[in-house]
C-alpha cells in the first residue's frame, strides 16, 4: 500500500478530484495549506505587486493499494498541470498496514 500526498493549486482541485474519480480512487482527504516556494520575486498584476512568499495550496492525501499507485499519480500529474511555476509536488510513502475500524478488516480490503 502507498500513501500519496499531493500539494496542488487550489484552482486545480476540482479537476484533480474528477481525475481521481475517473481512475476509481473514490476516497481521499484534503485540506488547505500554506507553504513557502522557491520563487523569490513577487508578481505584478494591473500595477499592483503581489507577494508570492506565502503560497495558498491544497493538500490531497490518498492511501491506495500498490496496483493503483501509478494510475493515481498519472491522474494527478495530468489534472494538476499548468506548466507554470507552482504546479505543486507529489510525495509517495509506504504504508505498512491499514485497518477499518468499523469491521476490523486489515490490509487492502480496509481501504476499498
């Protein structure tokens, strides 16, 4: 099992959610986060300068069985892509065990 965490633009969340549902990843958690990026200069829009030091993003956390790992990552990569700085990051970690509290199931059946 793998835990996939993606930090994405808030504006791309709906597309990522729909892409995950399309590859049969139907359960995940998400929350709003603020981070500090690599970009040091601000942006100017209509003569107003905006700081890009603190970046508002959304973090999506998903636990999937090994056979869903690649399709989950590909779905996020395609849906979250804009081609601009700040598209986000994906982190993948191993999960040793999973339990469903209601039924005490463990392993892959507990995450489906």
